[in-house]
């Protein structure tokens, strides 16, 4: 499975290096400019319809918006994660 490391910088967000599967716009993991590292460790979907934020999108949002574990806890409060 081809992968690439991409540097992302959305204005007014933390910069991050993300590990992407080619063709996917959401990272499988990464490291942001504050030193926070996030990765996805998940199995294959079990089927059915999921309701909530996709874990790969959440990975990107965490890397762009959080600088530490406290920030992550606050950021994900109230979110349904699939």
C-alpha cells in the first residue's frame, strides 16, 4: 500500500506532518509542531452504517487543533466517534 508523508499547514491551525495512504485526504497518523503524535490503530469495519466522526478525520482535527492530552480530552468531549 503506497504511503506518503505530507506537511500540512492550514491557516490558524498547528502545522503537522501526516502519514497518508495515497489517494486519501485524511492522515493515518502524524506529528504536529507542538510535539503531539497521533496514530490510528484500527481493524476492518464490521459493516453497517456508522454515525459519528470518522477516526481519520478526527486524527487530522486533533493534529491541527491540539497541543497536548488535556486539549484532546476537551476537543473530543461530546463527539461521537465511529
